[in-house]
C-alpha cells in the first residue's frame, strides 16, 4: 500500500544504533549497584511516558512532561555529577595510541577482571595481614583506567599471589607505604599516592588509608580493600562507601560480583 513506505535503514543508522547501545550499556555498568540506577530507570520511564502522551495527542500532559525533560538536564548534571566525572575520567584516560590497538584500550568494550584464584589469594593475604595488624591499601582497577596514578608510585608487573601481597606490605619492606594498584591479575604499581577524601565523616579510628580508599572509589569506579593497622579489620570500599567483612567467603563473593 502507498501509505506504507519501505524502512530505509542504512549503514549509518546501524552504526548509530550500535553506538547508542554501547553507550547505554556502559552507563548501566557505571551506575549499577548505586542509588543512581533507580534515578536512571525513573528517567527512562518518564521519557517513554512523555513519548506516549505525544503519540496519544494528550497535549496538556505532553507539555508538562516536555517542559520537565527540557529543563531537567540541569538537574541531571547535578544528580549524576559523580558518574559524569567517572565517565569523563574514563574517556580522558583512554590510551588510544598505546599498544596500537584502539578497541583494546577502550574501556567500553574491555572487561578486565581478576580471576577466582586472584580474588581468593587477595582476601587470604588481607586476612593474614589483619591477624598480624599489618596495614594495607589495595586498589582494584575496573573500567576506569588508573594509569594517571602510576607516576606517584613505582610501576611494577608482578602476578598477584598471597605471598607477594604480604611481602609488599611487610612493615620492613620499602614498598609498604601507600597503595598498590591491581589490574588484570597483575600488580601494576606500589607505593601509589591516592587522593584523600577529607569531607566525609568516618569513624575516628579509621585513618588516612580509609580516606584514600574513599577518595579513589568516589573519583573512579575502582574497588578498594583496606586492612586496619590498629584493629586488623578488613574494609571493602565501593563508590565511596565502605563495609566491614568478617566472613572472608562473603567478601570473596562480593568482590567477584563487583568485578564482573
């Protein structure tokens, strides 16, 4: 029939859909597990309601929702400020020229995680250091590239193991000060200096290690493990919020879930 026209779907349209899908997927991964995910879902629902009112010619509702969607961009910038900062950091820290492989350096499509053995070895090391009151600060890289921090410490390329982690944070070791960064089953750097959060209220018995862990997990999507030198407790920090785990099996499962 003449009223129906063939859907002209070209290469550019296909590329447009793919890029939007990749962008939405990364946004979802960035805010997954945070309060922002509920806000994001709410915005999507409002958008479809707006389009529905437009389709049904409900002019008054369409005008109200349309005005909200147009002005709401300012509110979105405020609400999603931490996520936007992490996104821009990811884009800015992507090394396009490094290694000559553009796609392998883009964190949209790369999913680098520690394998099960690494996570278990990591938690075992933290548990052992906790029993001996050995302080430690471990940062696990996820999507946001942390190479901008490497210059503050000593770059390394050491496979993760319980013995290695314990030897690095041994009190007489020259490498025990600062944090270590782990990515793709490898210790990328030791003695790293992290940005310290001085605004958030945390218990008095938590010191600079915990503030540094909060700072880096607020500014990036990294995960952090802190072993308290005073109490031996293991703290797990994600998105600036920390939890105390006494059950190592539960901690292992939590890290594995967050790394996937």
